[in-house]
């Protein structure tokens, strides 16, 4: 009996060795233009069988496999795909993680003669119907002033405040030119709008700049290996700009790619909902020019109680009179967010260093002149006495 058991054990052991050897020698073929996720699923089956490891794709690539893979071991096939797609493969306990390759720019690529572009932004939100009544034409924005067709009956107190502040003047019949900064202050004073933020960012030529006025929130996610991680999403007002300098003859222009997103997160029973408004533009601008991005509209609902004064605000237990003399109503307010962008070319670092050294020399000479005057005052103070004007 013992010999039979030992014989069966030897057979099982040899079978497992042969199965492992067969797995190790298994070669796979991946057809060209096969979906990348499908190819990873095929390779993952062999990875689980041999090493008990999942394969998680965290890269941004979602296309097809660009090459034909013929009769290669699964690990070599995986590495070949990763190298071809310029991705990174990281081996962790229980999992292979595929991610985008981080590209770092060498310091030799930078130069002290590189120019930068400063992007100044103004985010403000105002009542849409009120802006329409003022007839503001944002395409006429020049040097901080904008043309409008003001309806004085609809604008009311705001129009009077603009003219009393000398912020507006007649341009032609029916048209008025308004200073934008004073317009924003007047809108805030009359509770018709508000300035949300005035951020500014300076970026290298051809590089992307990012401004966020808001917050990030996280969502718990579970990968195929059962690991729990936080995935973060950005919300709020997000401005992304990519300025590129264009030289033509003696002119320098700025090609600006800009996108503005206004979003907020609403937690739900099953998942979190992101409400998003987004606008994009590509414009050609010169140094100091301004452009406007508008059209991001929010809908707000406010509850108001109206009716006969005093009686409508009585407590509910007072004979229920508040329900007879008043009622509640909901008002819909459409608010539009407007973004004003201004571009400025910043001189290269070499010129800024040179100008800084010149200013140091000027301050040094001024200090030396003051020291000389002080020494003369100590030696011959009578020469510096101020004569009486009556003499």
C-alpha cells in the first residue's frame, strides 16, 4: 500500500513539473492592430498562471497594438509592446503596472535667451440678463475699455454710477465706452456681479500653464488585484493656456491656446456627478492685448417670500395668517462667467540680469553722492545753510 501511495505521489509531482515547463515554454502571438486592452488580457492569463500577478494599465494609451508579435514568451511579448509604445512597466508584489513614461527636459535645452509669456486673467460672474441689457460688446475690448449699448432704463442705478465715476463717455450715437475695472467695481457695489479671482501665470514659450481656482476631490477605486486607491479629480475654475511666440519680420505675436472649465462635484447615491461647462479658443495676440472668453452660464434658484409686509412674516402658529397674506416663490437667475485674458511678453533672463546690474550701479552711485554730501555737511556746515527768504 505504501508503495502505491509513493508511486502516485511521484506521478503527481512529475505532472506538475511538466505542466510548469509547458507554461514556461508557451509562446504567444499577438496580431497587429489588436486592441491594447485585449492584448493585455491575453497576456494576463499567462501571468496569473505562472506568477499569480495581474496586469493593470494606468497609462493614457487606449489604441491598438502597432506591431505583429509572433511566437514569443508572454513576458517578452509584454516588454516588446511596452517598449514600442514608449510606456513604462513596473513589477510590484502581485501586480504589473503599466504607466506613461515621464519625460524630463534636459537643462541644456534651456537658455538665458528664452522668452516667457505672462498670462493675466480676470474671472468675474454677473447676471446674464443685466449684461444683455447693457449691450456690452466684448470684441471691442482695447486698453481696458469696452464699448456698450447701454439701456439706461434697464441698467438704472448702475448706469448712473458709471457716469458719476467718469468711467464712461459717449463714443457715438447710442454707443458708450466703459472702463472695465470701474465696470466690475460698480457691478459689485450694486450686487449685480462679483470678481471671483485675478490670477497671473508666467510660462516658457510653447509650454503649458495651468491655473485652478477650486479644489480636488477623491473617489475610492478598487483595481483588479483588490487594492483600494484614491483617484483625484479637479473642480472649480480651471484655466489651461499654451502660448507660442511667432516672429515675423520685426513683429512678435503670441499664438494662444486657451481653455476654461467651470465645474463642481455633486455626490450621488451610486457615484459622484461632475457638472462641467467648458470653452476653448485659439487666438493670435500681440504684446499687451486682451481677449475675452464668455458663455459659461450657471443657473441659480433662489426662494423668496412675498406678500403683505409684516403679516407675511408672522409665525406659523399665529392663526396661520402668514399663509393668507404671503407666499413663497422660486426665482431662476442665470449668471454668466466672463474671463478676460491679457498676454505680455517677458524679456529673457539675460536682459533682466543686465537691467538688474544697471539698477545696482545707479543705486551705488546715488548712495555715494549722498555720502559725499554728508561729508561736506560735516566739514563746512555753513555753506549749506538755507538763507532766510526775507533777506
